[in-house]
């Protein structure tokens, strides 16, 4: 046996880092370690497709906590190690590198990884995904030599990357198999707004377009082949085709799963003394009417990390915060509050042409989510509407001259 920790955290993203730091904040005095296959001390992932890729911020500005924090707080960082096996009987994990680490409590915060395409040519140099610092570094170095870039998938990460590359003056083509961008996460008016913006910034946005393979020469990417038969010459491709939760070692150890590791309202898995948090966890969420959902956001990873640490340190359980998300593209600040899945009505508030507006999502007459573009007031004041599932007449919601805070409303849920 190499080591023992009272709390062993797998994953150095927002979830794992916040779990560790919150333990100390609440006076937990036992031994704590974070093991992660990444080599870098914990950093924030969102800038990878924004300022870090653009070269406007560096790693030092992306650290989740100052470099000295970890040693000061006696939190061991076991970096460059991948956990392959979890043995719940003997309460230990085994790393790919051959170490065994035993635990009192295991917090699985392994996040997710990019979904790859099922088509030939993915191994060519020049074909990228963007999840880690080293992914972003490789992409930056290839982009510096490239003039034509193809983005496969028009989700948040793909569109943010496209925005940065346009600013760097690259010729950018965005390919999306669906008939609109952000189709999985936003309503049609929001999709149309982002399509128009990217086109206005000079990107070639192609909807209902599917990549079937990549062509190379000497191991380097030369072109992307589309199902239409068209061949798009390019030196760099960035695939943003969604993500896969990284829960396999837990699931192989017997953890209940359903599109991720299933947990209860306290992030407890079905295994004894094992928690799962962040992108890899599927948790009941009261903002989804109690359904179990897997969320991919900093807010969710942070809050679940804090929640588990408070439980382990004996602090009071906090009621779940309203889900939030953000995306920055060009000078557009998109802020999202709530969960829009299952909505039956959308209301557009303000004129998208003004580049400041919101889309409100309603379910059974109640506000369940709001997407705001360059409308910070709607985002800030809209949280209360989502929290209470406010029931407000559609015409009043649609009127941007009526601040959300002044809309008298009936709360369907008191939180
Ligand atoms: C490019 C990009 C842009 C984003 N932009 C935004 C944004 O603007 N707003 C927002 O809210 N969210 C954004 N997200 C999503 C957000 O970053 C994630 O939801 C968040 O990082 C999840 O945190 P996490 O701790 O669950 O997992 P992660 O941050 O993914 O961390 C998982 C950690 O686990 C480690 N790991 C995985 N498997 C193992 C293993 N077997 N053994 C050891 N270590 C392992 C990895 O090394 C990693 O350190 C973005 C994500 C990406 C990739």
C-alpha cells in the first residue's frame, strides 16, 4: 500500500478542488488528497475556449486557488496519475501508474471527456478536441500555423472556439448536423441570433451538414469530407460533439449508473463511502421537477463539491442553488439561469436585433429558465423568478420596459 487519505478526491477540476478547499474551510482536520491525470495544479476550464485560446489570459490567471494554497492547507496533489480501478471492499484505488491509495471516503469528481466522431482520419495531426490545458496548448500551436479551420458541432464550446478563431482572423467554417446551432440547449430565437452573429463576424455557418471523414497527407490534416460529397480544405479541425461522463472505474465497481454515475440529493453513490460530483454525476434536481439530470457547468460542480465537503465536515446542508451557466462569444455575454428541458412555451423579451434580449422558458405556466444576451439585469433579477417558478402573464414577461423585479407574480413554489 502506497498511501492512505481520509478523503481521497479523484479529479482536480472545479468540483474536486472545491470539495477539498471546503473541507478545510469547515475545519476538517483529516488527511486529504486530490489525484488527477492532468499535470497542472487545479485550473479553471472555461477560459480554454475563450481568453486562454485567444492569448489574452495565461495559466496564472486561471488557477482555481493560488498555487501556495494546497501545501498551506495540507491538501496533497497527486498529479499525473489516472485511477483505473476502485475496490470498494478494501477501500482503495489503483492507478494506471501502479500505485495503490486507500481511502476513508472517496469523492469521484472525474468530470467528462469529449465525444469523438465515428469517422476515418481522426488520428491525423490537426484534428483537435478541447477539454484540458494540453488540448488547448496543442490547438494554439496548430492554429498559429493554420489559415482554414473547421469546427464540428455548434454547441457552446464549438461556438466559443469559432469566435476566438475569427478574432484571430482565421477562415472559419462551422458545421452542425442539426437545423440550428445550440439546438440541444436553447430555443430557436436564441439559435438564430447566434447563427446571425457568427455569420456577421465572417464565419461560414453550415447547418444540416455532416462530416464523414478527414483526409490527410503525411499524417497531417488536409481536408474534411462532408456527407454531401463536398471536400473542405483545412489545416485544423476542432470537434465539439458533446461529452461522455468519466465514471467507468466506479461503474465497474458496481455503482448504479444511468448516462453517468447516479447519486442521491447528497451526491452519495450506491457504493458505501463513495460520492460523485460535477460533470460525471447524475443527480436529482428540484429545478428539473426532481428528475435526475447530469449538468455540465462550473456552478453545478462547485455547489456539489461544497455540498459533499459540508456533509463530511459536519456542516449544515444548504438547499440547492438555482442552476446557472454562461458563455462568451465575441462581445456577446450569454447568461443562463434555470433548466429549460421540457419547456412548453418560450417568450422573447426585447429585440434580438438590438443585441440585448432574453428568452424565457415556461413549463405549465411557470418560468423555469431564462437565457439572457447582454442583459445582465434580466439574468440577475430572473433568478428569483426561476427560484419561485413564477407564474406571470406572457405579455408582461415579454415587455422589456417592465423590470423582472417589478413584475408582481404568483410563486408556484416557495423555496
Ligand atoms: C472548453 C470548455 C469551456 C467551458 N466553458 C464553460 C462556461 O463558460 N461556463 C460553465 O459553466 N461551464 C463551462 N464548461 C464546463 C465546465 O468546465 C465543467 O462543467 C466543469 O469543469 C466540471 O467540473 P468537474 O470538476 O466536474 O470536472 P472537470 O473540470 O472535467 O475535472 C475532472 C478532473 O478529473 C480528472 N480525471 C478524470 N478521470 C480521471 C481518472 N480516472 N483518474 C484521475 N483523474 C481523472 C481530470 O484530469 C480532471 O482534472 C466548459 C468546459 C470546457 C471543456
